[in-house]
């Protein structure tokens, strides 16, 4: 073992000791609120919208965010009722596409037509207007 080897290991030890206070602090910040992005379980939501929201609540989630597919062909009032029934909130709204309830079972080419019919500026303005109304109904704080 030579002097350089010893100095290198001592410098690693010194740098490592600087990180210990970061892990040993008592005031570690923890998330107070977190939710589930429902786009991660879209097939389940499409198969059983109400049952999936109930299951999400039963495993401890308090907040959810709907996907860009919105309420999967359901009215915002139905989504609101289900959220309330299950003790869930959705603080963030989405400018969603208007899709039918059977969207997930449609052939891919028909799904693309649904999207394709909503690509005009007029359609975007209409979707934004609808989303703002839905945000107000659900008491959402943000719209993305």
C-alpha cells in the first residue's frame, strides 16, 4: 500500500462522512399527499370504472388523476359521485379527449378516428371549455 492509495481512501471516507448528516436528520421531509395516475390502470378503469375507483380507495389512495381519456365516456357528475362515495379527490383536471365508454374495446383504427376527429382548433376550444366546466364541478384546483 502506498501513500497515494491511503490518501485516496481517506478522501473517500471524508466525502462519505459528509453525507451521513443528510440521512441522520430528524426533520426528513415526507410526502403528505400523493395520488394514483389512473392512466396507469386504464384497462381496469375501462372494464369496471366504479369498481376500480373503489379498489383504489380501499388500498389507501386519497387522490387520483384521470387520464387524457377523461372519464372514459362517463359524465363528470358520475365521476364526482364515485369520488365522493369512495373518499377520493381529484385535485388536477385534464383537457381530455371525448371518448365513448367502449373506447378501449374498439379496434385501433376506430380509436385513431376518434382522436383524429378531435384535432381541429374548434375541437380543442370545445374540449378546453368542457374541461373547465368539469374542473369547477369536481372542485379541482388545476387544469393541465
